[in-house]
C-alpha cells in the first residue's frame, strides 16, 4: 500500500496547493485517508526519498514541493499492480462476487501479506467486505451490468442539483485553489501524472464543488460513489486527451460560480457530465444502465 498511498498524499498536497514548509500531520492524514498511522508514516518516508517532503526530528514531515509528484508511483508495487489487474477482471465479470483470499493469491500472484494489503484497500474504498466466516464479497453494485453507467446517472442527479440549492457558496480561496490545479494540469500535469494522481484531482474538484452546497449527505454520497467508480474507471485513464477537455470544462464551471451564476454553473456541470459519459461510452467502458 505504501507507494499507492504516497501518491495519494502527493496528490492531496498538490490539489490543496499546500505551500513549502506546510506541516503534514500523520494523525490527520490517517483520518482523512481511512488508514492507520503506520502506513501513512511509510508513505511519508517514500515521499521523503522522492524529495516531496522534508523531515525534522521530533517535529515530523513538511512539504518540500520540489520533486515530480508522479515519482512515488515509479516504485514497484505488486499490490497496486494486482489492484489494476483485479479491476480488469471485475469489469469483465471474470471474478466475484464472492472470492477467497487463496483464489486472489493464485490469480494475482500475491503473497499472503500482499493479499491482506489488497483487501484492506478494497475494504477502505467500500468495494469489498469480509464475509462472516470465510472469504470476501465484492459489493453487488460493482459486479452488475451497467454499474459504471449508474454511477454517472447518480452524479447527473446530485451534482447539478447541489449547485442550484439556495445559499450555495464556494469560498474564493477554494475556487482559486481549484483553478490553480486545473491550470497546472493543462500546463503538462495531464501527461506527467500517474493515473492515481489524475483521478484524485478530478474527484477532489467535484467533491469540493458539491461541498459548497453545505449538505454533508450530498458530499458523503459523492465520496462513496467516487471510491467505487475509481476501480471501474482505471482502464479509461490511458486516454489522456480527454482530460484536457475536462480541465477546460472545470475552469468554465469555476468561472460561472465565481461570477455568481449558479444556474449557468449547473448547466455547465450537466453538459460536462454528459460529455464525460459519452467519452467513456466511446471507449467501450459503459454498459447500458438498468
């Protein structure tokens, strides 16, 4: 889990535009990422080796911001490789919905410890749950035909509606932070960053926007959907061209929000989600939703 978690922390550093010298508190990162402190500490050590953070004895880790944020992903990570292989199997319906750890070890070429780490990640993302006795269940929604299309249906309902709620407000600091992220992506980040980092930036954009509704239930629902969708969309992340279109659409939505035009922002969001759905369908990754 270390390299994958290191990249996720690096993505958060970039998306939040944390300045050099910002303190990275282990307990806060562990709570935000839903893991214990130990894997966070290992991930921070990987970022230290990559030059993304510095360490001060008895004080902890601090943002350095001088290295390529994609670098931690270059570390060989058999668990992450197995995660991607499992994603392909699930999308094809070639595994599950029930599976034993022995089957996973044999099909994915993992050790017992690696299998435990893999299932811990899937459980954290809400994709699998331990059976009462033996083995694991993948959530039924994930293995049903049309699952990915259904996630886009839900997003089309939630996200534009959140922008239309009375009192919707996104503070200017958040808008400026999101704008910097999109501009950085358009300036080369799209081609440079690893899939995990790209996905983190996209989801953080949408989750930040929906938080402006002031409704925590909307936010929690979108976070949950994005965790599940992550596994289903990995195969689409090799198509980098579509990310340029999406970043420009994100900037247009931010322009409307900043101009105090929530209805325009909602309409742009509807168009954006429709375009994303069409691009996924063109890649052959969407079954018809039921």
